[in-house]
């Protein structure tokens, strides 16, 4: 099976929510305090160009970036990624595609920064493979105040 990409639709939120990985579900809830469907919809709506990845069986993941440059002197974005358990079927392909996406994204946003739930070890490994640096200590974050790591990636300029 092949993986394809297209602009994410608001309607993708329901399919993603139905198959969302447990770690991603916990992270959305800890961050926003809302049910995951609302959190997914909010992420899609706030992102400039959200992307959906799918195969012959359906949606694999949705990801995007939110421009947060208002509080910085140069362009900065906050990347996010939410997936189903089926993303584990395509680890190499999705990492390779994600690397190309991040490099292209950083032409516009030299700094990418966000927070990740300290319990989400699988996604932390993913971020490391994409060249993101995680802070050494977690901090309380989100409405639940649970431990999250700040992560960032700076473009090679």
C-alpha cells in the first residue's frame, strides 16, 4: 500500500479521533482539557495548511503548523502531529517524508517550537529523528499542568 497526502479537511477530525493513538489522545486532553475531537478540529482550523496522510484503508495522520510569530521577532511556527496506530506500518516512509516537510517548512519558519507530553516517548523518538532538540527537563504545561518537554528545531541559516 502507498501513502498519499492531501490538504486536511475539517471532516478528517472525526475519522482521526476514532482511531487516535492512546498517547496522542492523552496529550490532547492534557493540553486542552477538552475532548479530543474538539482539540483535533481546533488544530486543523488554526493551521495554515494542515495535511492528511492516508493509505488504501483510510486516514493515517493529520499534521500542521500554527504561526505563532506574533510573540517573536522572526517567523516562528508551532508544529503538531496526531496519528492513528496504523502509522507504525510506514515508519521509514513517514520519517523520510516528514524530514522533507520540515526542511521545506523551515524556509518560511526558521524556528519551530512546541511542547510534547513527557509520557509520549514514541513521539519524542520521532522528534529526535527529525532533528528537534528537547529540553532536558519537563515543565508543567497545558490545562492539566502535567510534565511536558519543550522542543525546537532551528533552520540551518
